[in-house]
């Protein structure tokens, strides 16, 4: 895969490492990040044999169809702020995909950063920190899998009801260029990363909210401390999910998986 002809960024993706097949691009990125590799390095593969997602789930990674890549960033902010970059990445990918869908269909983000089209997941993001706690050497790995050219019949039975691809949603007959989509995403990411560094999360929260599929939804959050149920009120200025519990109390959720129950009765 040759990204160069399409790349418009200042630094993200300038160092681009492509593999035909790897276990996981996040695993490779992890090793390189430990060695202090340049900020903006992107590790990409045509195929993953052990692609994985949040909560130890597998990520379906067949060859010749999709994008699997990991971006290495070196933010100098404290870890709690760095975790906001998972929202930044979600907005960057949603913006990239929306441009392909035009007005017809709306890309949605399910907190923190699952990207959906038409109630099915099209992209997943797994962020991992390396050397956390040392501002100088810490690295953030943003691992992204996007279903690009996957046809309906190629989706395994157990994922059919919950997964989709850009190719399916825009009802294409020819394959989309993965190189061009990746280059466009890297530009969207770099722009927002620089904006986040200079101005914080503010403007990105507004964008995130415009993609959110959680407005007024009742959800269950699976937190390390147990499950909580509540109505989504939006995001806090730090990017945490604000919930109203049945007791009327407000609680914020900073990490974990969520499941949508219903639209709020209010
Ligand atoms: C999720 O939705 O749970 C996150 C999925 C992340 C998958 C990507 S594919 C590229 C990178 N390498 C991995 O092993 N995982 C991420």
C-alpha cells in the first residue's frame, strides 16, 4: 500500500510501515512505541491474525478488504487528558466516512468511539498507552479497524446483524480506495490533534455531539466496579459520559462499555 501520493499531513503518517500480514498492528505499534519511535508513525496491515478490540474481543480482519492500522502519538499531557484523544479519533473517522455517505445516511458515534452506520458497527477504536506516567516517553497508540470493502456475504454469521461496511452502505459496485480513505482520515486526525493541543476538547465535543447516537437514550454502563443504568445527558467538558440515574442523581462514566436500552420516556 502506497500512501504517499495521497498524504496531505505535516507529520501523521509520514513514517508509514505496511505489512501484508501481522498478528495485530497495535502489538507492533506497542513494541515500536516502547523503543520511542517518532510521533505520527502509522503501522498498517492488509490482514491481521490476532486483531483485537476492547474488552478482549476479537476484531475480524480478513485480507484485501478493510483498513487495520495503529497511529502512534506522543502527547505531553497527563494520562487523564490523553484519554480524550479516543474521542478525537472517533470524530476524525466519523467525519471521514460521512463524506462518502453524503446526505443519504448519517454516521453515528456510540460513546466512546464506536462508529456506526444505520445501526450497525463499521469501525472500532482501541487506544492503548505505553510508558504511561512518564510525560517525556509516553506514547498513545490509536488502533483502528474500519470495514471498507467488505461485502454482506463476507461477514461471518455471528457478526451479520451488528456489522456493516462503507461498501455495503453506499451500495458501491467497485471497491473504494483504502489508501485514499486512510490518507483523508490521517489529515482529519492531525487537524483535530493540533486543535486539541492548542485549545483543548471544546470544539471537538461539539462535533462529537453532532454524531452521538445516545441523545436521551437509557443505557447500561459496564464499569469495572459493576453495572449502572441511566439516561444519557451528554458529555462532560472532560469527555466523560453524564448519566441521570433512576434516583435522580447524576453520575459520570469515564471508561467501560455501554449498551443502549431505549429512548428515554421523558
Ligand atoms: C473495538 O471496537 O473493540 C476496537 C477494535 C479495534 C481494532 C483495531 S484493528 C487495528 C488495531 N489492531 C488491533 O489488534 N486492534 C486495532
